[in-house]
């Protein structure tokens, strides 16, 4: 829906205070910690790619011998090439001509409607990327947990849902679309339900709600990177796989034993976990665990701007950081230096026709579109791990 004089009525009244009071959570903890780089971005037939070699095996030409024994058969280092394809991300805004002419000259406006729309769009794009950090390229916003023919569904969680969000209902692969361009009209965080506009849809367990027309086109997030099987960037070598500690879908209490085992497994693979990311509920469970052991629970500041509950490892303490956008019942242990946000440049407006605004044919209105060609990648999949099926407090 375009911004009109009606939608910005609240912005053109008498000035009472200086700032618009934000009602949404715009904290993008994980996204802010991922290193941003354009290193290695190349153009090839079919699009933009990042290609890098990975070391998967040692030289086997090693051994002890007696006098006059044949020397070891020469070996070599084993390497593979990983190729990361960039994803094409967009955000659009529409303003009316009347708004351009009238709102910008209203001296009593306490915020420019133009700034509100553009800065809001930038923030919304960042928040959506934070969701994609934890997702996979299928683009599932939430999975459905019960079969039904209805417009209200039971879902696994409501972390990434927003009122007014336009979604598709798809199968588990994101390929088959069962209903397109439906609007999220309500959701219940306690009952774990979501309601969409339009006619009833027949769904089964595992079906998804995805951002409309985006399925299979989003970032390859942690949901795809931190897996113990399957291909990533065309590589399937066993040494490449991440560590997953699951409990068959049955939630269990968090424990320092589980956490230490995960950190040790990552260390055995040659990396050192530098942070733990989890939901607010999982962090509360960890804090409760420490309290039960009569240990002080303090929020500790770490290098890089982190503040979280300390967890002691062989390589020193690391923060267990709560992220409001992290999926529930999971604790990711990540080696941050092995994660990269590949992009050619930051979010920018399309202005190839010499203007960031293009007039909508037949209307006194103008569209602007922001874009970014990027992807979340890792040089070492086995430097990361996740503990699944954790009870939240």
C-alpha cells in the first residue's frame, strides 16, 4: 500500500516531542556481528559468485620404515572448490505526488514523511536479513505443525511473524505454492497460531509460510549452514559438515555438559567457537541453570560490542547472547571469523535511469526500490555447531 496523506496524518500535527516513538524491535544482533566483505565476488555466466578453495584432507604419504624399506607412496593435500552464489534482495516504497509536494512543506510536521518511509524501509530490510541469518534459502517464516483446512494454522513459533506481512503457503520444499499473496491478519504467541486472509487452505505438518514470491531465493542462513549432512556450496565432503546435537524433537534441559561437548567437538575440528546465539527463552534457561548452582549470573561485556552471559571454554570465556530473532529451542555455537556477509555494496537505491524515483504509469505516484546482491557464507562449515531441542524458560 502506498504512503498517502491519510497514512501520515499523525505526522503532520502539532509538535509535542522531537522523536517518533518506535514500537517495533529493530535489534539485529547476529547481523551486526557478521563480517561484511566483497572479497572474492566475481561475475560469471549466470550471475555473481564467490569461489574459494577448502582444505579437506592431509597428505597420506607419511610413515615410519626400517632400513631399505620402500618409502611411503607420495600423497597430496586434498582440496575442493566451494562456490557461493549471491542472492538478489529488494525493498520497494511508493509515495504519492501530493505527499511529495504538501508534506515536505508542512512546517508543523515533527518528522519528514519521506524520511520515515526511507529510513523505515532500510530498517525493515535489515530486520529481514536478521531473520534470514537464522533461516535457509527456502525462506520459511514459520512451519505448520498440524494438518487442517482453514485460514488459521498451528505453527512452531511466531518469532518471525508480523501483522500485515504478505506470505505464501507452500510445501516443505518451498516449491509448491498452495496459496499465494495472503496477508497475516493475526497471530497468538501463547497459543502458537497464525491467521491469514482469504479462503481456507489445506495444509499438512511441515508446510511453510514464506514471504510471498521469495521461497528458494533467500540467503543460505544458519539453518542450511549448520547441518551435519547434505551439500553446501556444492561440497559434501564429511570433513566439511557442521555438528548437530539433537534429541529427536523432544525438548531437554540445557546443561553445561551439552555446551562443553559442543565446544570441544568444534575445537577437535580445528576451530574455536567465539559466541553462542540463542532465543531469549534458552538464555533464561541457561541463567536459571547457573542460579541453581549458586553461581552469580551477570551480563558481561565482551570485545566487539557483545553483552551476554559468560560461558567458560578452554580458549577463554565466550558470550551466550540472546537474540529476539533467534528461533526457539536452539543454541548455536559459531566461530565468527569463519562467517562472512558477501556483498558488492550496501543497500542502495536503483538509480540507473538517473533518478531514485520512477513515476507509476497513469498515477500521481512514485516508486523507489532498494537492492543488495549478497549472501551469508562460511569458509568452514565444521567450525559451527548447534544444540537442538532445548527447553525454554
